[in-house]
C-alpha cells in the first residue's frame, strides 16, 4: 500500500511538471535604454574657434553581449520636446551601432554653434524597437527610453563683483564688460594649464575651473572680480598680454578698449 501511494505521488509530480506552463524568453531581442536622460551644454565660455561640440548620450542593453556581430539600434526625435532643427543646430549619424562584444554604446549628437543666437535649444530622442532591441519597459531613475539635450551659446556675465557691485578689478585689467573679452580671457586662462601648470592649479583650487567660485581669503569670501593679486604678474604676462596682442591682430572682433598690460 505504501509503495502504491509513493508511485501515485511521483506520478502526480511528473504530470504536474509536464502541465506547468513556464514563461519563455526570447533572448534574440533584448532591452535597450539610455543611462542618462538629460545633458546640458553651453558654448558660452568655449574659445570662439569652437564651432561644433559632440555630446554622447550613453546607451546600454540589458542582456549579454554578442561576440560575433555588431548590432544596430534606432532612435527618433521627440517633436514635442524639441525646438532645435537638423542640420542647422545639430546632426546625428544615420546609423547607430552597438559594437560586438559590448553592452554599451552612444548616440553622438554634433551641436552646431553658428546659428544658435541667444536662444535655449533642446533636442530629445526616443529609442525605437528593431530586430535586435526593444526599448525597456523598466522605469527606474537610472533607466529611460528618452533623453534630452539642452544647449545654447549664451555668454552670461560672471559674478565678478566687488563690495560696491561693480565689475571689480577685473574691469581695470580687461576693460568694460564684453562677452567677447570674457570668452577670450577664459580661453587664455585655460592655456595656463600647459604654460604655467602650478599657477593654473592654484587658481582653479581657489576659484574653480571657470573662476566662478568664491575663495575664502581668511578675511572673508572673495570671487575673482577682485582679481587675485597673488598671481597678478602671471595673469598680466601670460593671459592679458597675449589677449592684447590677439585683439590687435583681430580688429574685426571690435574690441578696441582692452588695456595694454604693463609687463
């Protein structure tokens, strides 16, 4: 009797195993998503010679890489989130590829400076299904089927003011506020990283890479508007001096009031 019950139990288990409808997975089409859903970029303080900039939107797949072949993926522009026009303001390659033996890829978006004006531009992209990938249905914070780039060419006046609200000693060294002068100054300042690396590191430590942070002098906080007299000679000789020569050589820029440094 015990043997009969045992055989009956085993038979039920086997039958149960055969009857269970387990879900199946198609590993030939796997999920794809953006790992970063927004990017901001400004041409503002970049050198005037910089006419384009490539923003890479990172993409990743959920699943294993394939060693044998590269696979293409598709995107579309999200019109309701976009005011930029292609190819006037940006371009994107026609073919986007996830290389073989990789789970990561990028969407390279080339931003174009010449027609930006003072408008804030946006372009948004949405991943599309194809033979290889489906946009993921997951909604975690780090995962998105859409990504947006916000970009401009706006040169904002930095907060380089003194106690009375003027543009500070920077004005006496560079003349009245002028966005062209500011962009050129930042360009030559960043060149100090190669010509005077120790001075560059010291100034960046005090004021940040774009000289937009406050520095505690021990007497109080100071931004770069008060100039930094500890590095006055270096700034005059290796930044303001080359700037003066640059504006003299390029009258088309219209900068006629830049002071000649006494170094």
